[in-house]
C-alpha cells in the first residue's frame, strides 16, 4: 500500500508551504475528485518505457513493434480491470468527457436518451442532438430507479434508447444504484452507459457484473496523468457509427473513385474511433494504474478511504455552522468526496483561507454539476451561478459549495489538518 500509493513527489519531495501560524507543512492536496496525484509506480513505468518510444501501428521497426505491443497490451489490461465481456471494445480517448461525446456521436438514429439532471455536465450535455429526457433529481436511490422506470415505460418502445448515469457523484460522493438502473434500462429495451469517472478510482468495477453496456472514465482521476481516458463496452453501436475522427489509423482502405471522389473502408475495431497518432504514454499510464490498483487490492483501499470519510464526516458534524450536502441522506454509501457549506461564509473565501492559512487545497464552486448543486443548496434554479465563484456577501446564503476529496495515498494527517482547520 505504501509503495504503490505514495503521492507524487514534486521535484523529489512534497510541496512545502509556510503556515501563517509558523513552520512549514507538506501541502495537503484534498482535491482528488478533480485530479488525483499520479502514483509513483505509474511514473516509474512510464520512465521505464521511454527508451522504447516509437509510433504504434505504423512500422516494422523494433521500437514501433514494441510500442504497438505496449499499446495493445494496455487495452487488454484495461479490459481485464473493467471485467469486459469477450465482445466488448476498449476505445482510448482523451477523458470521460471525450468518451461520452464519442458515444453521443455514435448513437443510432432517433435514439432517446434518459439522464438525471443531477449528472456532471460531461454526462448531462453531450446528448443535445438526441431526443433527451432530463429526469428530476431523486431523493433516494429507490426513487432514482422508480423515476427511470416511469420515464422508460412512457417511451416509444420501438426506437433505440440510452440511459446515462454516474456511478459516484462528484459532488456528494454518493453511490448510485447502478445495477438496479441497468436492470430497469434493459427491462425496457434501453442501453445504459456508466460515467465511472468518480467510481473507478474508489471501487472495483465489473462491467459484466453491473450489466452496464458502456463505461467511461478518465486516467487523471485514476492515479494516471492527464490526457487519456476510456470508453469500453458493446461493440455494435461503435462499429456501425461514423468514425469519431476521420483520418489515418481509423481507415483500413482508401481509394480514389472513378468520379474523382474518395472511397473509405473504416476499421470495425476500436481503431475506428482512434484516428491519428494515439497518446501511447497516457494509455500505458492508465494500464499501469489499473495494475497498481488491482495489486494493491481495492479491499484495503476502500477500507482506508472509508475510515477517512468517517473521520471527515464526524469532524464536520461537530461544527454547527457546517451543512454537508447530500441527495440520498446520511446513511447513503459514499466515496471520499464530500461537499459542504459554512453558514456566514462565502465558500470561495473559505476555500482560499484553507489554502493560504492551512496549506490545504480543496475545490469551491458548482463542480460542473450546476443543476445538482443548486438543488442541494436549495437556491433559486434561475440564479445564474458559474463554475467559478458566484458572489455572495458574507452572511448570505452560499451560492456555491466547498468540496474536499481524497483517496489512495492521502495521509491521515491531511484529513486531520482539514477537520481542525474547519473547526
Ligand atoms: N464525470 C464525473 C462524475 C466527473 O467528476 C468528471 C470530472 N470532474 C467528469 C465526468 C469529466 O471528466 P474529465 O474532465 O476527465 O473529462
């Protein structure tokens, strides 16, 4: 656990920051839900690969062959990590946002999409060209399933349909009833895609066992660096869709037609949606993170994280002015992502004070989930908040929130310092 999960040392050491109270401490980056620090093991694997750097799928040269093997073996590692079925495809993308936009571009004609208003914008917005049904925020997991059941029962039963749902909320950390939602979707002839951006780093994920059709996640939240993501799942819609990007690598055969035009035969494998030279390092880093997490074992990661979740929640509960945001209530299972507001404080000022005075980095804002945060703050839905820092005078109701998030490698001291600072 220790060797696999140490946070990224910057220039060989943690970033030290002076405290206003005197002395220096290692900066406590408690913003894993935005981007988690890449594991040392991932950087080591990437550095070990550097001498073999070559283009993939492009040449007979030794380095090119090695790179191609690393790239394709990484695909197999990710498929194994996700528990993919034999006929699933693993497509490498730039991020969760990119993966969901790819799927949105691959929807069959007349596809209806069902999505809760509580989703992150990455899973809320890509479907705008489809026939989208936005579902109201449920207040219990059972209500989420009922709401979906009702909406699907009322749909045109003959056309294709897709449900998009987040596995763990990037705002409340709460787990959504994915298995039950998948069963409801399938019972009504719909498909389901799981936004696993916040679930994958905190929980073992098994696409076949959850019975979801696709899973999307980002490397930079799964302890790998920025720039790579995954869309994995059913091959059929992906195979028959127009390539996400047109270009080399996606095309199997290109020829001039007699009339002067160009004919293209596209690949039917994942390569169809991976045109251009791929992010081999990013892909290799994701596979390395998948292996590290599997070897470390999710049981011990989850147990440790849940201990930290309890510590933060208990600490915050002792402060009268703090209100923790929750959709499903106190007993809902959750990952290490907790958002709250503090009476009498503008959340942005509060987060700035945590950073400047205590060396603690948290996020403030609406977390790219505006409708959800507005519901949780019970603020006016017409209120034009922004992702950054909507203005609220000290003492006024907060228009945004503060989010603390953590995971593998978070020392107890960081969490204890956070609780002490809030108090
Ligand atoms: N979905 C959820 C639940 C997220 O938390 C995020 C990132 N905050 C995304 C999607 C988008 O991920 P990315 O920015 O890596 O595309």
